[in-house]
C-alpha cells in the first residue's frame, strides 16, 4: 500500500527544537504532527508502563536462563568466642560454593515461556505507541479542522451582523416585516452559539494535546501542511495482524509453555545439578583436634552432581492443572481479541462507505453554495436583466447577499466536519487492519 504525503521539508529534530523554543517563550506556535506524535509517545504514561513491562519480562527471561549459569557464594564460619566441646561442624575461616543446574527439560520450557512473554511485552509496547499516535493524531487533525471552522463561523457572524443591520433599516421603513428582523437576529444568535461550541471544543482539544505531549496548554497550533494524506483503505485489502493481537497470542504461547513445563515435572524426568565446595578449616578458638585421630586438613574441596527424580508430589499435580487453566484462558482471550478486531473492521468499513458518501455530498453542496453566491453577487451588481418584464423574477434584496454568504460558509463548515469524520474513520480502519505502522512511517519520513 503506497501512501501519499505532504512534506514540509524540515527534519523532525529541527521541529522538536522549534517546539521547545516556543514552549520556553510560552507563545503559541505551529508544531508539526510528527513532533506532536513523538512528544506524546515520550510523555505517555501508558507507554512508560509498557516499557516497564518489557524490562520486567527481560529480567524474568534472564532469571530463567541463569538457572544454568553457575552461581558463586562466599561465607565465613569463624567463631566469635572459644568453642567448648564437640559442636559437630568443622570450623572454617571461609568457604566458597558453586551451584548450577545442568539438565532440566521443564526449565527449558520455562525459558521458552519467558522468551514468549518478552515478545508479548514488546508487542504490547508497540501497540501502546500506536494507540498514543492514533489518539494524538486524531486530536491534532480535529483541532486543525476546528481552527478552519472557527475562522469560517466568525465570517458568518460578520455577515449575520450586517444582515441584522440591513433588516433593522428595512423594518423601520416598512419594507420587511418584523419577523424578518427577528429571523436575522435568530440566525446571528445561532451562529454565536456555534462559535461558542467550537471554542469550547478547541479548548478541550488544547487540554488533551497538552496532557498527551506535556506541553503547556494552548502552546500548540496545528500545521496543516504537516498532515500526510490519509489513504483510502478498505477491508478488501489483506489485513495484517495487529500488535495487540500478536501480543495476546504470544501470551497464550507463554502460558502454554509454562503449563507444558509443569506437566513434565510429573513425568519422572530427572533434574541434574552440579555443585562444588571449598572451605578453609581453622583451629583457632576451638579444640576440634582433640576429637579426631589425625589433624584436620586446612584445605578442603569437593564436587558432585545431584540427580532429582520426582516420584509423587500432589503439589506438582495441582500446579500443572492451574497452569493448564491459565493457558486455556489466555488462548481464549487471544481468539476473542481476533474476533473483536474482525467485528471492528466490518463496522468501520460500513461506516467508512457512508462517511465517504457524506463527504462527497457535503463537498458538492459547498460547491453549489459557492456558485449560488457568485450568482447572487452578479445579480446584485448588474441586476437580473428582466426588470419591468412580465413574469421576470424580482430584483434581489440587499439581504440576499448576506444570506448567500452565510449559507456558503455553512456548507463549507459541513464539508469540514464530514472531512474530519472521514479522516478519523480511515485512521481507525488503518489501525484495525494493522497498517498503522505505515502511517507512522509516512509521518516520520521527513
């Protein structure tokens, strides 16, 4: 799938530097979508938690492998006071012990399980970054659309104010009824309400972007040129597996390997360990020589293998049943994740077709309104060409221009709303189809 893009020609590091310089000055400035996504991923608590899970899973994998790596310990048994009688243990100045596992099939399963758990954590981290990128991109694109909508609705308010002024004059002279003036005032009030609604939504998005990126509220102004074109994907394209589904499947594999290792503990499989010990005996503060026929050697060293074969242990049996239940649950959850994603793809595809049609309709209505405005302006300038002719349309009143301008701007607002809804649905479908990384790659290829 090839994505088209609009590039500013500025590198991401430069944009990050510009963003922080603007933050330091506490003044709003245009910040690219690439910079906003990078800041959001660095600042996200969800990403931080996923990174901690990766570190934990990596440590657990190291612990499971380290069972085959010899561990070395040192100690001392030097008495604090003179010993009296035979204590049963050899007094040593210091001793050293080396221990390690040599062979264990269940332990190999646990290592494989830990490796699958690490893979799951890494995929969950990737999924968290994609979700943060989706959230901040949606908020950024919506704020960009609302900025354009606010500019258009302010133009509408100016046209509505002129319309009210014209109707006041026409009402005073008795040309138009009072209802026309009231209707003009109602239009102005409705446009004011629309502006207030947009300003409230803009403030909410500014707070959301601040929370996501860690930047001060109101310090980010969207740069429309930094938003790549969102591809018109569909469910007919071959879907890829998402990081969330892959993570769930990796969890299921990990639980299944743990269950297999616990089950193999009951198969009379031997576990072989290796050990070595050295101790330095001492005769200080003790009378140990009085109890042995020959003098004790100062240096003592021994090695050996330990073999353990489980014969009967109900705890291992119960543990194996518990692990099997966990594995079954993890597998069902992975299947549920896949099914839910398939349902989401189906719903998004259906909604996307409707939104695509709505966007086309809104765009055509805006074009028609623009042409109608041109026609009104032309008639007001040169007349309708049929004044005094029987059956000719009446000459347009001065209010027609303002009403046509308001209507054209309203159709423009409707087109912007439809365009944003379409973009949001496309981004959601990109993520559900597993193509979110393509969007991020396109975003970062600056």
